[in-house]
C-alpha cells in the first residue's frame, strides 16, 4: 500500500519549507498505509484508530531508528561491551515508542470500537476505495459510478446488519481453554455467564469475548 500510494499522495502537495515538507512526507506514508489496510483492520480487529496520524509522527521515525539499532546490534554482537550499550539504547527506544502508543490509545476518543464488518462488506470497501482512487487519478466517470455503487451497497449491507442485530436472539458458548464462557444475546444487549477471570484478564477478554 505504501509502495503504491505514497508517492502520488506526497506529490499532491508541494511545500518549499523543508520542515513542513518532512511533516507532509510522514503524513503521506501514514495515509498511503491506510488505503489497503483499513478494510482488513475493520474485518479482523473491529476497531478504527482515530489518532493514527498523531501517533505515527513519533512511531514512524522511532521505528526506523530502532530497526537500524537492531541491525547494528546483530553486526557487533560479538563485541560485548559495545553491544550491551547499543542493546540498552535500542530497548529504551522500543519501550518509549510502545509507551507513547499505549498512552495515545488510552485517550477516550483514540479508538472507534465495536465495528462489525463481514467478508462481503470488506470486499465492497476495497471496491469503493480502489475505484475512488482510480477515479481521482484518471478522472474516469464510469469508475466513479462503480465507486458510488460499492458505497451504496456498503450502506445497505450495514443497515441490514443493524436491523438484524436488533432482532437477534443467540446463545454463544466460547471455546476458551480451561474456562467457561457463555453469552446470551437479546437484540443489542447481552448477559455474560462464566468465569470472572475472563472479564478481569484484558488479553482473554479482548481475544475471546470482545470480537463477538
């Protein structure tokens, strides 16, 4: 996605100021990465990070420095005194980057959560995004019509899901090793029956229960 879309997005605006141009370059990388990854993120993780532009201002440069630090560490691993300092600095940068991302993620408006996107909707989103891109680049009216059709189909599909969810009645038994976990769904409300550790443990809750 970055290889395909970064340069067209970057060349869409020109800034003489080198600092602003560097900032725009980072924004271009972030936006280009979202083009082909956004539908997959919605499909697998059911959430949309709203602060990704701000987060990547720190994460992208730091990840580059960390990558070089790790490569240097591999090359000088036999020289223990120097390798130890390089490893310490690299570990510190990793901890700093992860801490920044976690702090940004803890903001109440940093994540749009509980988004349900199925396989058909993911394909329609790809159709809408790719055809919109082709239309912007080539100004082809037929492609624009196709883009609108994909968008309209997405809206209809999401609307049908909302109606179905309001009428649903389900009993879900989760396959969680050594734990009991059952959800009773009535419309958009649910009642959990099972071991309390699943609700207290963030990883187990996010991995097994939250996607449903």
